[in-house]
């Protein structure tokens, strides 16, 4: 009896059709100097350098068929070693769109940039030098010295930078005189170095020294010293309704431009991301990312990060609080914590200069001081009564002792240093 082979042949065909295709694997190598750094990819610890790991060939080059292995998301490696600054490197490039021979779209994919990556780790002690300036909240019943917009622009602009990567551009600002720059992680990520443009026109190279894994914060280091830098204010010092300015480099606009607004709100806002957020109506745009949001005393209250883009919605921008930046910096500067503000009542300064009428002051030596706040409070300058709040007076350049009094409240005192032609505002709230 003969058995037909046709069914068996059909079975063999089915088996071959559904048998898994052989997957060709390539090797990814990650090394570091010095070696021994822990490697995490997508948050999973894979070992220490030198590290070699197998990945499907379709992760390194486009596969020939839609059935091949494809990498459907970007991969970032994070290398950490005690005593060295943690580094992030983008392993992949993309997204690229997979289009079949008949024009059908099969989704996006990413490819490894190379089969081998070498990362040079930077010593923390050599990179993060200098000191971070911080400011604490004023004591109760004290008042703050506010700068004019012109003075604030001149003060802050010198500490702001423009950052350029291979495909991105943003802003940043110096937080130490030794060349440490703060910016957003989304500005610095994917690049090992950035071109740093100073307001003076000087261009220098900056190394991406640290990228925070949770917050949108990165630190850049440039070589040099005596860089103008900005003090940081704690989140609990930021007041809803206070005036703020944003300085940065918005795309398609003039560099180092400034916009003004108020603090709309302060607090957690998960929709924007982790951290504490300062919401503002100061206009911010792409290219402003990483630049400072400053109060009228020249203190950084936040890092301009994003704005809400929605139909019929305007004037909603978000800055990651300077308090979050301060927490990141404390990894490298343990002493970077605001010192308690001294009580204003403890200040005691002898009389220095006498306030003079406007006509008696030479224009070259004239400075104006505007007092705002609690109406009816009496103003004394160098122990001489000069009027009530609100008012504007003109003083000689130099140091002056200010006292403001109001019945039922303790006197508050302030010592100020004025330069010729300057204009400042003092806010006194009892």
C-alpha cells in the first residue's frame, strides 16, 4: 500500500513557514576611563565597564524585512563611579520611519550610533570647584532691596549663556565663578560637549558634567575663573504675585533678551514633571529653556523649562524651582544651603551721608531710591526723616543707613550701597 506524500509535504511547508527566523546578534561595547563604572541602560544595571552585551542585529542596522528585530525606543546609558561625576550618553539615533516597499508605514525605529562607546569620567573634586551662592528668606518685618529693570538686566545678563548642541539650542547661567553652568537636561542630553556663548561674544567649549535622572536639570563645566554668577533662592522664599524677569535666547529672536511678568503660582505640578514649579506669565519660548527666572533682587527663583501650548491658552510658563537646582548642586557642594537671614532689627549702622534735595546733588553723583509697601510708614535715611511710604528720594552715591518705622511694629533697618546713576526700589511690608 502506498501512502500519499502530499499531506506530509504540506505539513513540512507549514512548519518551515512558521519556524522562527534565525536572529543575528551583534555586540555592544561600553568602556570608561577610569574603568569599573556601573552601567545602567533604561534604568537597569547591566554590569561595570568594560561591558559587552549582545543585541539583535536589527538594533545596529535596518533589517531587510518587517519581521526582523527593531528597536522601538531610544536607549540611554548612565555611567556612575564613586568620586566621579555621573555621565549619560545617548546610545541611539532616531526616530526613523519604517516604510515598506509598497509605501506602507510600519512605525518608528531607532538604531545604535555605534558598536563601541568610550566615556571619560570627570573627577568631582576637579570639576565642581568654587562655591554656590544662596539666599535665604528675609526675617520677619524686614524689607528687601529691589533693583531697577535696567540694573537687573546689567547684573544678570553677564551671567547668562547661550548653549548650542549638534541639534538643539538653549540657555543657561553660571552658578559658580569657576565655570559651572546650570541648564535643562533636555538642552544638554545627547551631547557630550556644547558650544557656550557668553554675552560678551566670547565662545568656549562646555563639557556636560552631570545630568539628573529625575529632574530636568543638567550641569555644564567650562574652563576658566571669575565668571559672573547668580545666587539661588529657596522655593519657600518665592511669593505669589511678585515681579520676575526671564533672560534667555528664544529662537528666531535677539540673544540675551529679557521679558517681565509675575509669579502666578508656586508648588508641585505633576503634569509638568517632578519637582517644584514656579508658574509665570513672563513670556518664555523655545530657546529660553535653561535660562534663569529672577526676582527683582537678582536672585534666581527658577529655571525656565516649558510653557503650556494649547488652543486659546496664553501666558502660562513653568520654571523648575531654584530649590530643586540647589538640591542637585548639594551632591557636589554639601555646604550649598541658604544661611538663616539675620533679623533686620539687629542691624546697627552709624549715620554716613545726609540726604540732600535733588537740586543740591550733581547729576554724576545722583541715585534715586523709591520706597513702596505699607502706606504711612515713616522713612529715615542716615537718621534723618525724609518722608513717608510711598515716595522717591535722591541720595549721594555711597553707603546709607535706612530705617522705616510704623506705630505698633518694630523698626526695620537696612544698609544699602548706591552707585552714581543707579535706581533702586525698597519694598517695606509691615
